[in-house]
């Protein structure tokens, strides 16, 4: 590309919202390919959660949850 783009259109979101490497893809695009005022499509999402209980034996048999650390902002 000769110039940075002013729009990013990507279909990288899944049911977990941050799967399929979308955060690293958006970060790379923001740092290397986009203008500072670029428009991202999609640019937002709603996240719904539900608290539930699980028997202790199920928790002990499950694998540890990997935590995502870090945030990302597009201004």
C-alpha cells in the first residue's frame, strides 16, 4: 500500500468476541496499515454473561482458564 487506509472492514469476531486472533489482527492493522482516524467495521459489540454454579468436582476436573491480559483502544 502506498498510503495508510482510513477504514478496516474485517469479519473476525466469533461467539467469544475476541477469538480467531482478532485483537492481534486489529492491533497490527492500527499500528502498520491505518490512519489515526480510521473507521473500524465492526467497531463495537455487546457482551452478555450469565452467572451459574458448578459442582466442585467438575471445577477440579476442568482445565485452567487462560486469562487475556491487556487492552486495546482505537481513537
